[in-house]
């Protein structure tokens, strides 16, 4: 076969590779003829089996597997729907020219065979599928916070068969205990820790999909529980034919380079076709889709119009608070706004339509809607930024949830600036904002919550009946104050913003913290009773390192405080700054601090008083009581009720 012929074959098989360019450039560098690559559609079952046996391995120069929990769930969901996931490119081993070092895939133990082929492109996909669908060990991956976790995966049978459900929602990730808990492990929301519980809840283990022997055992136990021809058995039949058979019969194009391919040619091909394992994003897909409309370039629009508008600074304050808004977030907000507009428009016509911004909805976003709604949404993000600044959230590092901007901006875009500027409307938005933050409701991205929020907020603003689901579900527990030890928590950042909102004054220079405007001298969160002092006195670290003993101060003030007792650093501040006790008292008390207890080094009195004041502030911001201020658990943790 001539080079032009086989390069065309490759291009047709795998349009994500610019194989023509790759092999043309290879031909220039190679000093002898390159054998034509072969292309076969191969069962995924066979590929993953070869990964486990060691027949398929990785060249040493391949980077490590990097996919996180969400991407693993996504590829399982795609596989279960038979969506294309691109081809795999391999290199036959055993050639005289090639002596690459190689290694097995992540998760493979005790391979029974030597490498027959090396995977040049497809490592991330194959590793994710092997670990989640073949291996019986928990998958070592990372969560959305980039924390290392171990996960097993399940297919929710009912959701898989529900056409209204996004398939991603049917792919469930659970910890290695096979239990999902909340409230710091006190409440189990999903227990799949035994075969009986899996069957009872109709959750099928993903790592049995290709294991015929264990799958048969699972089904026999399933039949023992429900019986032949039961409703559950009929459900299983539909699941097996529509989902499991789809997965087990799935084929992937495999492009294989001959073992005689020269080393230089292999390296060039790898360089040209492998982009580091980064998958095609929603934004890139939409960029390609929108390009059919008179060459509209979504990337240029983002970089030259959208992002500069979102990042535009307030004239009175420097801020980078919107820096975390990326392309995908903006498209999600656009889809949320657009679908809500459509729903409201159709309500008066046929009562149809739905608000949604899941991935499939984003991919269905029309170019005409994007262009028509762009200015309104940009204005919505501007209003969202204004609200954050009014609530004393000035910097990206202090923003509790970037994702909460999605429904906030979409809601503001819908109501418009005139409505936004009304104080009763802002009160509704503020309460929702703080309930979401202090109730820690946006810990993981939830497109369903976004949709609920825009519908609830607009209904509340328009005076219609509204369930206000985020507000009503928000809950703050008194003992949570002790768990807020670092800025990784949304509630931690939120509480500090609430202290800002009290117009607190810096201890040393007396400036109102909300007026510490420049990014050159930003305040940070520091201990009130210094760490060194607390450690020297043997105080309980759970208390002294919690949010209760912290407040926003500029760096200079933190240096002035040092590591000494408050009874020593307070007089020093008065002397150095030439201020009297009344002035320093005013500054300290603006931080919700009992000055007398602080100046007397009375940590226990200070701690209880400030915990009460912080809870008062939370109640004021959320418009909800903290119900456990006098509970037995609170008394045990703090030594007293916090009423």
C-alpha cells in the first residue's frame, strides 16, 4: 500500500489524530521505508484482557496515569451508551530498531505475559477502563479537590434505564468501604458493602461487567432474592441487553505500527499524535460546532470579549475575585440562562420546557442563542461580582465557591440590573448566597442545584411561591466551628468574609478592613491568641487553631503580634502606634472579640464569647437559627452552651 493510501486510512479511522501530517513528517526524517500501519476494530474486552495479562504495556517515556474520579465516571458513562472514544495507537514490540523500556499499566499485578505491543496513545482511557471495569481492587484516583482517594464504581440499574436521567448520574463512585456517608461519617446515605446490599439497591458492580463467572454468580443471587419473571428480573433483562451487552460488545479502532518502524519515526509519531492525554473539552467541542457559523471563533470570543469583561475591575477596588471563572463555567451559565429563558417563554404557550445545564445541554446550545444572550449574561456576571464585593468577598482565594457564580450570574442576567439594584431583591440574593456558603451546599458541582436555584430565586424575587431549596436545606452545626481549621473550607472563607462585613478595623493601622483595597497589602487570616503562645500554654489545638481564634489582619499587624501573649502585644501596639486603650478596644472589638478577656489572657472566656458572636453573625446572614447551640454535643465540645 502506498504511503498516501495508508495515511488516508488512518485519517479516516481516527479523525482526532492529524495522522497525515504525522506520517508525512515521519517520512522526511526516516531513512528507510516505513511498513504500513494496520488498523483493526478490536473488542474492548480483548484489549483490557491484554492489558491485564501484560501483552499491552506502556513505553517508559509515557507520563503517569492522571485521570480523576469524574473523568473515570464520564468514560464509563460514554462506554455504556456506545459513544465513540477515539482510537488506540500501538507499536508492535520485537523490532531491531526499537529497544524502549516499558512498564505495565497502573493497577496491573503479576502479568502472565511479556509485552507484545506498546500503547503510544490511549493510556488514560485504557487505564481508567481497566482499573474500574477489570481490576477487583479499589481505583486509586483523585477527587475534585485533587485529594487522593480510593473508589469502586457501580451502575445504578434504575437510572441506567431511565431515559430522562443523564447517564453520568447512573455511574456511582463509592469509597473503598463501599459506603457513602455524610455529617462527618455519622450518617450512611448509601451502603453497598455486601453483595446482598448491592442487589437490594439494584447497584451493579462495574468491575463485574466483563467478568462472566462473577457476573453469573451475582445474577444467581439476584434471582434468589427476586425470582424469575419478577419485575426486578424484567428490569435486569432490560439492563443486560441495553447496557451490559452494549459495553461487552464495544469495539475500539486500534492503529498498530509495525515493529520495523524506526525509533525516530516512532518518536515523531508520538510527538504529533499525543497531546499529553488531555481530552477534548466541552468548550473545544463547542468551538468546533460554532465555527460552522461564518467562521465564528468561540475561543477568540472568550479571550477577547468574554474573559476581559468578566475580569473587569471595579473602579473603587482592585479585585481578582472572578479569576476562577473559566470557559466551561461560562458555557454552563449560558446554557442555564438560555434554558430558563426558553422554559419561561414556553410556560405560557404549552407548559413545556425545562431548566438544565448538564453536559448534554451545553453541547446542544445553539449558536444563535449564545450570540443573542451574550450581553445579558456578561451583565449578569458583572452584577454577581458587585454582590460579592458588597458582601466583602474581594479575592479569588477568599471566594468560597466559584461554582455558585453560575446560578448567581444567570439569575442576575434574567432579572436585569434595575431589579438587581432593589434592596429587597439583594436581600434575597444575599440570604441565598450565605446559605449556600455556610451550609456548604456547593461542595461538588451540581447542575441540578444550579437549575433549582435560578428557578427558586426568580420565583422568590417575583413574589411567586418558591421552595427556596438551597436556603431551606442549608444547615450549620455549632461544632463545625471547631472543624474549620484551614481555608480549604467554604464555611471558613465565608466566616472571615462575615467578619470583614462587620467593618472590622486593623489592630495596628486602624484601617477599615473593607478599605484595605489594594492587592499589594491584602489582609490574611491570622491567630488572635498566637500559635506559639497557645502551644507554650498547652491549650487545646482543636480550639486555638480553629476559626474562632482567627481573624483577618494585614501582614504588618501579624508581625507586630508575634508569638507573645495578648497582654503583652496589646500594650506594645498602643505604645508603638501612640493610641490610647479606648481606640485599641474599638479596633479589637470590631472583630467580634471580647477585649477584656483578650487583654487578660483569658482564652476560655474569649473563646466561648467569640464562638457565640460568630454564630450570631451566621444566623444574621442566613436568616436561620443555628439549632444546636445548647445541644449535649455542643456543650461537650465547648464546655458550655453557646446561647
